[in-house]
C-alpha cells in the first residue's frame, strides 16, 4: 500500500480565498492524479478509473497550456513546485 501524500503549498487562509486560481486547480488535479495512480497500481483492470485519470490529466494539461501562454513565470514556478515535466 502506498502512502497518500497530498501536495499543498498554499496557506489555509489563502486556500479559502483562491479556489478558482489556476495554481490551486492544478494542485488539486495533481493530488487526484497521485491518488488514482496509486489505486491503479493495485487494481490494474479498473478501466473506469483509468478513464477518469485520463480526463483529469487532460484538464490539467489544458490549464497548464493556458498558464504557460498567459504568464510564463507563474508556469515555471508551478511546475517546479509540483515536479511536473514541462511539455
């Protein structure tokens, strides 16, 4: 069994105020990806969860693409903080 480690680099007050920010959304999608990846390592034939994972990855990819076009510095900081590979 793998240990569930959630990524959170937002203070609690800031988290409540900025749930719509791109950084918060990407962080939450990254946490979901990690949970689903751990689940799929145990249950290899769970195809509905695999499809859900692919949908979440697509949403995260679109948000990161938008952020990279809008503000390159925030994009670089976010992917380095979350250890996400750059496209």
